[in-house]
């Protein structure tokens, strides 16, 4: 891209002084959110706490729907939704934004703890699409829950405070890595090599000494976690470091888990500011996107349908056909990230149609692989209306196609929303190093995503 072309497209150059200041300010909140929130459960805790503070009321406590009402729904501690009731009936559809709050990571196996060569380790099973070699030789934190047989839930967050211990996966030294270095990158670090170093000091027990026993003792005494408890646990290893500003100009943010918590945070801030919308505004935060939106907390389940059914039940419009109409008449944004052009790897991008860091929020008509396989290919009639909305609300945006044709591919939750007949398009932030433990985004794009989502929920009709 030449300099003149850059000036036309770059969001920093199109924003005025106040907008630039506002963008930097907005991103301060985003930075602390990323440092604090690293799992789907923590996202639900954060979102529901903020929403309650801002006057959102749990759906269980709602007896009658009123325009302007702010409602909170949470499900299984891993999915939640915020709603602002509109003036038009639900059968005319809602304005829905869905983002996902799970990110690629390493999960502990059911029987994780073992000892070998004087060291104690945890076995893991990776979650989502990772490049395994990226997860070695870095500090890792352990987050999640352990559920005891009696139902007691133990919340775990280890490795986040400055003076906390952390965990790690040791990498092979270069001196002895001759064979490893000749392997394909996908095989250099294998799934079963992602073993977490958790202890090295043996405990003397009568005749025997064992590192594993000492770890087991610490787990029992300090955390009330016993060996069998790992069989009913959800424990996730994530990078232990904080989110940081990137670059001399502090124009970017680097952090773990921005796919897709950048959409979660921006749509959350947006709906907190939505007041008395014409159509009911809904922000949905879902789990399991990174493994195909499966399970009862993923968007292939009936979450959207169940939420609308419950609302319509409360509104007294409990009729199967009216529910179908509400779903079909809904407008949606699948709020998810796209790949930003990486200047070091230009060979995988087609620069006329791929998205760039700093050029505004990305509208992605289709994702998929090969011939758009598995893609929601958004309708142009809908895209035209979204364009008009963005133009009227000074949302700087760009198109984005995920890399060159036939070079790979990917998907989002859009197709599962489209199944209901609703209009939906992917709309989110461009990311460098997506799915890596340190993803990078532009503060300008984060700010534009917030503006896009707010205008969509407040005034799209
Ligand atoms: Mn995503
Ligand atoms: Mn992803």
C-alpha cells in the first residue's frame, strides 16, 4: 500500500483529536480486562459483575418486559447475555451481537499428576488450534475449577500475582536439538510433549521419598484438591503475563486471548451504554467456539432460541411460530476477529481484500476454506444496510478475507446464527499472531469495534 492509499484508509488519520484521545482512554480499560480475564468463566464473572453494577437485573427476577429494561442471563457459568429491551415486539426481531469468550489453551487431563526423573509434571490436552511450539519456555498460570464429590467448587487461579509461583514447559536445549530441529514444525513439539513442570522437591515419607507425594500434599493441604478431584475439574493453563501496550507509540495491545475477548469487551462496553433502543439489543457471550461451538455452552446448542423463548414467554407471546418469526427477523453481528496482514509473511495475504492493523473494524462477508466451504456468506442487502449504519455513525471499517484463496481457512459462529434465518455478518478486529500466546491488535480498531457494536445495538433497524 502506497502512502496516499494509507492516508485514505488508516483509522488514526481519519479520527479527530478527541477521538484519538478517547481511543487511548477506552483501551486502558481493555488492557486491565485482558490481564484480569483469561478464561470463559472469568469472562462471565467479569461481565455479570459489571452488568449488575450498571443495573442489569437477572432474568429470573423479571415478571414483565418493559422497554428500556436491562436484563442479565448467565448459563453454566460459561455463557452469558446482556439485554436491553426495545420498544418493538420481539416478533419483529432483535439486534444480536455474539462473541466467544473461550481461547486456545492447554487443559489438564483427568489424571494429570505424575513423577519422572525426580520431577513432578502435569499431562495436558490442548484446546483449540495452537502452534504447539509456541507454548514452551514461557511462564504459565493455572485457572479454572475443581468440583469435589460433595459438590463443593474450588476456584483456582495460580500464577497471576507478581509474587505467585508459575508453571512452565521446558524446551529442549539447542545443543541437543539436532534431530528436533530437522522435524516439521508441526511435529517438533508433539501434543504429548506439552507436560507442565510443577515440582522438584521430594518429600521424605518413611523409607520412600517422592516429589509427587509432596505436590499431592501441598494440593491437599493448601487447596483441598485430591488426586481423584482432577477427574471432575476444568483446569486451564494460560500465559501468566499481563496485557501490555506495544510499540513506541503505544498504538497496539499485545496479550493472550484477544481472539475473541476483544469482541467480548468492546460489545460489553457498547451494550452498557445502550439506552431505550427501538429493537431489543442483545449481547451474547458464548463458549466453545475454538473447538467448533459444540457442547451445551457452544453456539451449536439452542442458547439463542432458549433465550428468546423465555423472553417471549414472559411477554406472553408463547407461540411456536412467533418464536420462529422473532429468530428469522433478527439482525446479527458475529463479533469475531480476522487476520491482519503480516508484513513478514506477505505470501499468504491478498492485500486488496485482506484486513490491515489500524484500518478500522473488519467486515468479513464470508470465511470458510477452499470454495467458501462451511461459510456463512452474508447477504449483500444486509451488508448494504450495515454499511449505511457505519457511515451514519462514523465507524471506520474495512473488508477482510482470511488470507489468500486456497491457503487455509477458518470459521466463526456466524453459520450457527444464520441457521435460524437471521441476517448475520462477521464483524470484528484484525489481529496479528492470532491464536498465539501474545496476539496483537490496534487500539484504533478496538475503539472502532466498540463504536460499530454500539451503533448496531442502539440504532440498527
Ligand atoms: Mn474467534
Ligand atoms: Mn480463534
